[in-house]
C-alpha cells in the first residue's frame, strides 16, 4: 500500500507540473498571438509604404520621360533661344567649315 501511495503522490506531482506547463503554454500562446497581430499591423504599414513608393516611382518615371524627350527639349530651345545657330552639334557652324 505504501508503494501505491508513493506512486499516487508522484502522479499528483506530475499532474501539478503538467498544469504549470500548460499555463505557461497558454501564456506563450497569448504572447505569440500578440506578436502575430503586431506583424499584421507592420505588414499593413509596409504595404502602404510600398504603394507610396510605387506612386513616387511612377511620378519619377513621368518626370524622367519629360526630361528625356528630345522633341520637347528642342521645342523649348526654339522658344527660349530664337535664331540660335545650334545645329544639333555646335553653336559655331562656321567652325565646321574650317
């Protein structure tokens, strides 16, 4: 009978330890859920920032297209510099003849 009582006490001790471990698991699970919520929040913020970056990239591409438009540059040059001797290579066309 003493052996049975000893095993019963050991069993009770193990069940108490199990209960402590299960409480710790629940606590860690709650912390993990909080971290996942924070990750979701950060991911939403990242997506918002990436959309803003894409928008700015499109604006930059549009501006670069305007800058790299030779016809627009030539038209602006003709407006700003009427009678300019620029021939596409030099403003000194007579220098090519020498």
